[in-house]
C-alpha cells in the first residue's frame, strides 16, 4: 500500500497523500475518538461489518454522487452484494477496495500422501460435504497414545468458519427488517451440530481446548483449514509448506462463504478541493487494486479480477471465484456486541459445554435485548437499523 | 513573627501544589465528570445527544449478568492472587534478610526485575510461554507426556493468569516487607534465642506482630491493585475462554471502547470505585485498630 501511495504522489504532484498505519486492535477506537474531536483523516479504511456504526454516528460522507460523477466508477463493475455492504438507509458510505473472502487452504503434500488426487496425481480438494468428510477422515492419522498425529481439518476462526457453514445450511440470523434476532433456528442448529460432530463424532478436527489451530496448519499437522485470503502472505513466507487454495466446500444446500471488505471511506465534512483530491486518490487505489491484490487480497472490481495478471495469482483467483456469493456479517450498528454473543455461543457448543440449541438460544435472547435497547435509543431519530 | 508563622503554615501546601494540580486535573475532575456521565445515556454510535436518565445505568448493571460475572471473576482473581503474593513475598523477604548484604542486593534486584517490565511485554511473553503447542512450559513438560491447556481451558485459565501475576508483581510487596523486616531490631531475636525460643516461635511472636503495619499496608495496596486487574488478562486471554477471565475493568473497557456506551461504562466504573473504597475502608479500619 505504501508503494501505491508513493506512486500516486509522484504521478499527482498537486496532491500529497500521507499514510499512517495502525494496528487493527486499536484502530477503530482511535478513529472514533479522532472523529468525535473532528480530527479524523480525510480518508480511512472501515470494514464492511463496521460501516453501519460509523455511518449512523455521522462520521462518513456518502459517495453515490461521486460514483456517478465525471470521475466515477461504473456500478456494473462492482458485485451487488459487495456494494450493498456499504449501504446505510439507501445511501452508500464507502468504496470497497477488496473482498477478503474466506477460502480453503489445503496441504498438497498430505493430500498426495492420502491418495486424494485426480488422474494426473494432482491433489483434489473437496467441493461438497461428502467429499469433505471423506477427505477429512482419510487425512486424520492416529498417533501414539490415542491422539491423532495429523488432523483432517481444524476450526481456526470459529466465527467466520461456522458463520459460513450456517449460511450454507440456509440459516438466517435476523428477520428481514432486522427487528428480531432468530439465530436459534433449525438450520443454524443443524449447522452447528455438524461442526461439533467434526470434533466429537467423526473426530477429524481437534477439540479447541488444546490446539493452536492455524499454527497446526502451518506446521503441516493439519490438512485443511478455512481462513481469510489475508493469511496467504503468512503462508507464502514459508517455503517448506506445499499448500494451495480452493473455494470452501459446500456443506449444505446453499452456496455461501464469509467475507469482509476494506472500504475506502471519507470524513463526513469533506468538500471542495479536498473532496475532489480525496476522491481522485480513492479512484486511483481502486483502479490499481491489482497491486493491492498482489499482497494477498482480492480486488472488488470484476474487471480487475478477470485480468490475466490476477488469474495468475492462483490462491487469490481460487478464492475470488466465491465473490459473487460471499456473505458479510449481519448489518448491525452494534456488530461487536453481536459478535461477542455469537462467538460465545459457538465457543460453548464446540467445547461441548452446551448443546447447539441451548447456546444459540442464550445468544438470541441477549441479542434481542440489545436490539430493544438500541431501538429505544435511536429509532426516534430515524437512525434505526438499516435493513 | 506572626506573619512568618502564618506563612510557614502554608509552606506545606506550596510543596504539595504541583501534585495537587495534577491530581485535580487528571484524577479528581475526571472522577466527577465520570459520575455525571454515569447518569446519562451517551452512546457515541448514536447521533443523538446525551440524555439524562437518572440511575437507569446503575439499575441496568444490577440486572446485567455480564456485570455480575465480571465482578465474580474479579473477586476470584483477588482471592487467588493476593494470599500467595503476600505469602511468597514474605517468605522471600525473610530469606533475603538472612542473606549476606551483597548477595541480598543481587537477589532483591532479580526479584524486582519483572515488576519494571511493562505489562504488554510481560503479557506477550507469557502468552508464548503458555502456548499449548510450542510454549516453553509445555516443552518442559513434554518428556513427561504432559500437555497442559494453560490458557485455553476454563479450569486452567485463571490459575495461569494468577501464576503470571505472581511472577510479575511479587517484587513490590517483597521490597516493602524486606524494609519492614529490617526495621525490627536484631536484639529482639537475640534476646528470644537466649530465652530458648525456636525460629518458628520467633517468627510468630516477634516478626509477625512487629511487621503488622507494613503487612497491612502491603495487603491493602495489593487488593486495590488486584481488583483493577486488566493488563495481563487482556494480553494473555482477552477474557476467554468463554469469558471465564473477563474481569470488571475489561468489561468496562469493552463497554466504553468497543460498544461506545459511555454512560453505562461510567456507571460501571463508579461501582468499581465504590467496591475499592469499601475494601480500603475496611482494611484501614483494621489497621487503625491495631
């Protein structure tokens, strides 16, 4: 990104963009406090899952006018689900730069050893539930002392992994108007039960109490893991790991996969020259998003994804095939509270400390309480949840 | 003469002034600002201005399971961490007192060293130590075929935090207790020995009673510090697994800076403040009675 900024500055002598890196753990806090004091930068990055809260707080400038303006971007060059992610009450509040979808990383060496290969001897990643279970079983190898030496699969990020499987089972999270949380439904319970079964019944994934999941994959002790495209750079540094990427297998009747996006957002009070300059920079980054992709990202715009250069990035392009059907987290201004409740339910179920239905019921009750509180505080101002 | 005496009456305040200014600006004023805030519903995510809600935030806390859970976790931490910290600090101090001066200063520095480390560094360090796959501790245990889920199991997580805290904080109480021990004249022990008192008796009859003021001081400080535990938990477990190590301060932090519910967070902070004040009051009363 820094190289892109430098090049932009060189090509546009009338504009100077200064970049500041920040740790994600504290970025939103700092951004929020800066925004409160009116000291936010002109341009900043907000994840799709957090767009609702920033838009509602009035920190973001809408960009529908700029998209359709002279220096605009063709909306046909954006996937509808991705563009919808930055919408709040009918307006759009950022330009998605990438889609960091989750995908399946698999260890090619372990696949070959287990004989899961096609006629040419190339490892053949599973694409549906049957193939996935079969592969996971064949890739789980018992070791001494009853503990497998090698696991077929591992849950890395519970939230994104299980959210995906729930969506694939057709599970809904809210009523269409977002007035009620319905996470405890038959589809989600079945999906969560399937995940628990991978650990407890089929024993093809390690229990979460005592396993460092992603490290396990990197050490070659795990054959398959679902992780975001942003983990690619991490793996590419490791020369002794023979891995590749594929779309997440379809476990249920629906195709779905978790994703989030980095969106380029503008401070709400921008106008005049500053606004024009900022937008020019945003458009430059979007137009050149293939450079961003090279570092382990997937560009939002199909025109960029269809280019030969992107097609050569094998893992990125494999993951990118999922973009048209990616699912973002629910559109909530109180997304972090939702994530706490949802994450806790998954944790309890995976650890076998509650049944999937019981765990999801607790989450559902708590989230409905949050909705009620939020409605009381915001609905009167016309700032309720935007479905 | 009189004016001079009047002046000297205020000299003390003059010397205290720099601190008083800082104390007022950075402690007292925020404290009361927080109290005001705790009576408002102010959510930074909402475009609405802050709204006066009376004691509604406090009422919410009393019905908030997460508040009670965090409070329980905090008290559990205090009960698990304070006795071994003080006990071990006293043991080390007693041992150091008996050591020759040169060696004593070396060990004193060694035991105090972890305390000067910032919590972020110490926390990251211990998170690696505790890693169940390739952590230092499990590497030591591997030959015995033991693998402990230090921070990933609900039963182990809190004791692991306590163990790390022990290592990190033992230096302070140890120093204070050592100073206290050194203030007890050697001649008392000599007289006791002549009278035939065994070391154990000497400890219970001489050391402990004379050390009491220092001991109480150390206990009070330790409890106040423990109730506010945050850094090590946040760095090592983030409050997990299953929120089993989420303490009150972390809950307040998350309420304020993840969920931006400032009024409610201020109310929770004030409840914590009352709790600490209560502890301190009881302990200082005990101290005065002695």
